[in-house]
C-alpha cells in the first residue's frame, strides 16, 4: 500500500517536471527581460547615467509626443492583416481544395520568395512602386492615379510591403485548417440541398476559423511593431511606433522612453488581442 502511494505521489510530479524546462525558458528569456524593461521604463537621467525614480512621465509621452505614431502602427498593422486575410484565404482554399497533386509545389512557390532576406524583399518594393515603375504607370493609364500621383513614400506602400512580407504567416495556418476539414461534412451539406455558398459559410468557414485567427495573430502582432517597411517604403510622415522605438534605443540612446514605448505597445496589442480571441470563440488557441 505504501509503495502504491509512493508511486502515485511521484506520478503527480511528472507533469511539473515536464513543464520545468519550458517554464525555465520563459522565466529567463521572457519574464526577466520584461521585468528589466519595466524597470528601465521608470528610470530618468541622461545617457549613460540613468537611475530608477518611478518616472511615469515616460509613459505619458506616448499620448503627448508619439500618439500619431501609435495610431499609424495600429492602422497600418491591422490594415495589412485584413488585406492579408482577403488574399490568403482564397489562396489557401485553392491550394487545399483544388491543388491536387500540385499542393506541395504550390506551397513551395508560396514560400520561395521568402528564401531571400527580409531587407532585400522590402527593397524590391521600392522598384515595383517607383514613380516610373509598372504599377504606377498602369494605375495612371486606367485613371486611378493622376499624372503626378505616386505610391512610393506613402502609407499605401508601407501597407503593401507589410502585407507582402507577412503573407505566408497568414496563408499557412489557414491552409492547415482547411486541409484538416473532413470532406464528408461538406458532402453532407450538399446532400441536404445546401448550395456551395451556403455550405462554405455554414461548414467550411467555421471549421477554418482556428487557422484564420492563428494567421491573423501571426501577421498582426509583428505587423503592428514593424518599422523596416516604414523606414524603406515611406517617409517620416509614415513612421510607426516601431521606428520611434528603434531610434530611441539605437540613435538617441534614450533608453527609458524607448522601454516605456515598447511596453506600452505590448499592452496596446494585448488590449486588441484578448477581445478579438474572445469574439471569435477560439480561446483554446492561447490556452
């Protein structure tokens, strides 16, 4: 009896032992850096002599000096996520349901451009969207742009770059969800006289929602914090909060303000993330 109790007691510790490596990883590489970030954000002084003084004014600067940058970050990031979903879903649907034996080839073609460095992909958009480039010339021809109209150095260019750079992160989770759908469920809907459109909205789309949510999170979170696309495809008029943070950390050397802006951006993303997951009914994705 004692042996049985001892074995049962040891088994109770097994889940905790299995969680220990991951928990240690999170403690060292997540919670400790976050705690350090919060500590730095409450410091004051001049580089390199900062001291902890509970300087909450660093956070207030987000609303006094950098609110337009935050608004652009949310607008560009969420806009790129929405556009990415509109492109990625039909693309993933076509590969999953119509790809046939070419599915793997189509997935490789989807990922092939991303074998190039992020920086080179972004710089290529400067050529594509240049004032004398094919896109601008085509839009001028059809009358969507005036003779002096341009795309480069505008918010449109920044959103286009973000959308393109994060498109696979939107497409692949949706593809996986669509690929896992039992086709007999769709056939059952058709047998019950549901039209293809009704079958899609009643069966296919709800079952693919985990992929839609996962893809939008994988795109939206880094897109809101992005700064490379605004730096290379825009002007200071299009700079996002990520550009300000990068400048404060690496150029101005104002670490407290940069830390406060970084932590504030994390909180802003969380305030959007939690209601979104609850509204879509996919809390298990982050459980």
